[in-house]
C-alpha cells in the first residue's frame, strides 16, 4: 500500500491511536509482534508509513517496562564515559531541526519516524545536528564520549572527522570513529558502559541506556512538543 498524501500530525495521531490499542492488546495475549503489526495494519488499511510509525512506537507492556528500567535520566551522567550510537542520535536531532515530529514511544524513548536511515545524506543540517549533539553531551558533564558511526553510510569517515574537530574546538573530550558493526560494538561494551541510543535491539542487549534526544529537548525547552500514541507514557525524570 503506497503512502499517498501524508496526514497532518494531529490527524495521524488520532488515526493510529486505536490500531495502537489493538496491537498492545494482542501483544499482551502473546502473539508475535511482527504478525500483530501486519494483521492490525491490514485491518485498518494503513499506509507503509503508518505501519512504520506503529513499529517504531508501540510495544508490549513487558518490553516497555524492561527497557524503561535500563534508562538513566540526564542528570545521572556526570563523570560517565558514554558510547553514542552516532547516526541514531544525529538523524533524530536532524529531523527535529527540520521540524519533523518527535514521538515518545511506549518504552519511554524518543524516536523520529522518517525511516531514512540507509538513504541518509550529509547536509548542512547534519552538521548543525552534530553541534547540537556535542553541546548536549558537554552540558551533561560527561568524562568522555565516543561516537560510533556506521562505515557503510555515505561519507561516514568525513562526518567522524568533523565531529572530532568540533569536539576539540569546544574543549570537550570526545572521539568519533567508524565501524562496520556499530550495533555489535555497543552490545559488547560491558555492564559498566552507558549507551546512548534509542535502537530497541541495542537497548535490549545492554544494561544502561541514555536517550540523548530527550536530554537535547530538555536543554532546549522542546520536551513538551513530543507526540505519543500512549497517553499513559511520560518522560522519565522530566524535572532532571
């Protein structure tokens, strides 16, 4: 099913609220996640983009609770060494800078729903997003940050060099490097490592996670602009 004309955000949220309820119910009954999203999306005749949004945002209560327990609040990062899922963080901030909606998922993590990861191209907005990310990381008073970028992405080496240069000019201890297996590197970082990502697969495999997008939105007074398909989900540590 093609996307056709995308709905305004308010209408989109209203349209997807009931499918989201159905998905949560079926997940609570033990049905497989992929099959549930396909079944419900077919039932409501949703577009590919709308299906993508549901897949990014809607989870079982068990998954949501498990992930939320791993999530640190921004004020807990002072003196920490953080490994950053580079493109995951940068693209989300970049989309927000382009006034694309930011959604609060059932598991308490902020995500964009653009679905452009593999088709991403570096633009001036990307560089601005990097500066915003580094400013946020610096404001969290970390001991250090290591930003990992997927080497398969176009010009990832160039972006890593830009990140290193910008960090150095701001006197912030950060390194950036490319890797062919970023997800694996993050998963194997160890129990003491803090991982900055909103990638559910990575979150499920590590012990401590921080949502840098949340910290950025709090620092910039944008946290109240997030959207959600679940009225019961709130930002953790909103005052931190």
